[in-house]
């Protein structure tokens, strides 16, 4: 009997222990399943660019990490859930990169709200600066790669007689190889035929980039102005409330004085009643004075986020000058490419580049609130290139004229006497944009007009730019 009792007790204990182990295993599996669902939800919200929901999912993931069992097989899951914030910030930088190319107020508000939820408001200005500078490099690099590839395709068409659709299979490999080259290396491969189209494409996209930054800056300036206006309205309203309280307090004092004068001419049966009335008016006056002091203290409190917006405005204003200098430096690298052959770059195209560069400088100075001395980088580059080009142009022209005159046979012909009025006026097509000042050019740019889309963007550059815009 004792042995059977021992066996029964042992069997019950074994079953209880097995049940406890099963319950523990089920609990662990349930927590792992919840963690996997939270990770999937975080990835889904990041794919949708729903940053507030992604931040909430990240916070739940961070809490779920603490409850995961210490299994070595869950180390990767645990690490991914801990790095959810870095995933959000990486996706946020991609969003900023898109915002640089095309300004969207709703996207900007979404990004601003996300930085607030991450409690990293102070990093938005630095991240915006980095995103715009990265966009400058991307614009220059993409334009150079497309120009070099276009010249390679043109050369292939000339040599083999095939069209662009019949390029050899090495095309994607060639594009990938060029994409790994640096800007200065690509400039050495840029041909004279593609020079004008490449420079004008860069100027066009840089102007849109500066316009996007200007709109971001204007958004924060309007937001800060509105907060300042709301604060001033609140101060004025509190001042009116204080005046009303002063008037009520004066009325209470006047009533208290009249009651005291009336009590001096009357003999009251109960002496305490007068003291109660006077105490009532004294309490009313004290309450009014307390309300006035509390109202004055509220008016001095700052509006939430006003200091943050002021920091944004000052940071963006300072970074606009830095961005303008960076845009000029990168554009000047393309302008100062290797020596060109004037036979492959007509003088009309180069004059168009000069006009568009001056137009770009005027618009850029307005967008970044810069003076002319802040644009010496690009002005010096285009002046140096103009000197080099026209010296080469005149030298080659004189050489061609000399060869022509030496190789031809000339004889004198009788010509009638001509007056100035007999010479027909030379009609030249004038670009209507030349008649506009810089403020009108900026208005055109804000309306969506491309100030740099001219006939010189040929040989495939215009098509490539249109495809990129689409």
C-alpha cells in the first residue's frame, strides 16, 4: 500500500511538472509569435510611410524584447527589434531625399511630426542640410552618367549603324560601371556634343532643388510668424481681461466705501452684521486681485514649440548660404571640364549656356537671399571657361579663314556704292526670357516653367531629362 501511494504521488508530481513545462513553452511561443507580428507590423508601416504608426509599433517591439526568452536562436530577432528606430530614421532620410526633389507640404508635416514623436526635433535642420547636399551630388552624377552614356550610344550608332534599341548586352554593365565613377572622372569623359545639354540639365534641376529648399524655409517662417501672432493675441486678450478685473475691483471698492459711509450715520442693533458686509467686499476684492495676478502670469508663458520653430528658421537661413555655395561648387566642376573642340560645340550653344548660367545665378541669389559676392565661385568658373572657349574659337576661326583665303582664287568685281539704309537689318531670334528681370524669372520658376529648356538640349539629353521627370 505504501509503495502504491508513493508511485501515485510520483505520477501526480510528474504530470504537474510536465504541465508546468508545457504551459511555460506555450507562454514562450506566444510571446515569440507576438514579437514576430509586431516586427511584421513595423515593416508594413514603414512600407506605407506611416511613421507615427511605425513609431508606436517600434515602442511595442522594444517592450516585447524584454519579455522574449533568452534563447540563442532568437538573437537575430531580438537585434532587429532593438534596431527598429534606426530603420525608421533610415526610411525618414529617404523621405527627406524625395522631399528635396519635389516639395510637398503634407510630406513635410509628416516628417516634422515624426521627429517630434522621436523626440529629435533638434536634428531636423542638420538632416535637411545633409539630404539637400546629397541631392546636389545625385543631380550632378546622374546628369553626367546620362550624358556620357548618350555620347557612347551616339558613337555606336555612327560606327555600326544600329539604333538605340539594338545596343549590345554590355549596356547595363557599362551604366553600372559609370555609376561607380566619381564626378571628376565622369567630367573627363564628357564630350563637347553633350556639354551644353548636360550643363543646362544640371542648372534646371538645381533651380528646382533650391526652390524646394526655399519653400521649406518659407513654411517654417510662416509657422513661426503664426505662433508669434497667436502669442501676441493671447497677450492682448489677457491684457483686456486684466482691465476688466481692475474695473470690477474699482466697483467693489466703491461699493465698500458707500457701505462704510452709510454705517457711520446709522445705529445698528447688531454690530457684527456690518463687519460681515465689509468682510464680504474685502474678500471679493482679494479674489479679483488674485485673478488679475494669475492672468498676468499666464500671459508670460511661451507658446509650445515656438522656440523650436525659431531654431528651425535660423538654422535653415544659415544653411541656405551653405547650400548655395555647395551648389555652385558642384556645378563649377562640370562647367570647368576638359578643353572642348569648338567644331563640336557651336558658339550659339555656348552662348545659351552663358545666358542660362547668368539666369540661374540671379534666381539662386533670390532663393537663398544671397548677394552677388556670394556667387563668385560659379561666376569665376564660367568666366574662365568663356575666356578659354572664345580664345580657342577665334584661333580656329582665323585658321579656317586663312586656309580658305589661301586655297581660293579671288578676283575683283565691280560693286555699286551702298548706303547704310540699303543694308537689310539682320533679324535674330531673341529669347523672351532675356527681357525678364530676376524677380519675374523667379515667378516663372514658381509657376512651374523651365527656364533652361531650350533648343540646345538635344542629342538625347532633353529626352533623358523628360523621362527622369516623368
